[in-house]
C-alpha cells in the first residue's frame, strides 16, 4: 500500500513523539487495515486512516520515563530520579489495591483450609472404611490433593 498525498509524516512523527518503534509499526499496520475495511480494494492509506488509529492509541512511555532514560544514557552511574521512584511506588500501590482486602496469602490460606475440610469430610463419610474400594479412593485422592495444593499455593509464589 502507498501513502496518500495528504499524509504528513513529519506531523505524525511530532504527534507520536512518545510512541515506541513497535507502537509506530502497529499504527502503520492498523492504518492500512482501516483503509482496507473502508474499501477492500484500497491501495492508498490516507491521513484520515492514520488519525483514526492514532486517536485510539495511547503511548506506553511517559515524558518522565523518556527523561529518565535519556539522563541515564548520559551518565549511567546516576540512580533513577526520585520522580521515577515515586511513579514506581504508585504502580505498586495500584497493584496492591487491585486485590482490595484479599491478599494472595489470605486466598491461599483460606483455600487450603477449605481443601482440608473437604478432605476430612470425604474421609469421614466413607461407607466402607476397610474395603479395597476405599483404599483405591484414598490412593486416588492424593494426586488430587497435591494438584489442589499447587493450584491454591501458586499465587503465594507468584506474588512474593
């Protein structure tokens, strides 16, 4: 596909200053797709296609991050700026607030208690405690118990 005469690449570059290379590539691909949706036989991508896509995108980088990266490149021995540290702390607070009153530890602990209670209940209500069928049921419950423990305790290892 070719660019239309109304496409001003310099203006697009200025408007997408904080976009990464991958985001710019995605912008160009999506503009082509928008043009094809408009007309399946389209061979030209116009400025309106770029504007449509650009309005729906948000850059991954912030001005503070770009400034931090550029200052690091000038002097790699410098520590990250306090502004970057503050934004990192805010991000971690947002992640913690995502769980609300439930933490991965609480969820894992409650899940383990429920699993133990279910196992106790299933063992106590067994009608034939000394038969071969009972032995096989108990034997088959161990892999289930192990898999359940892994599933319930996995959040503890992921988040800590």
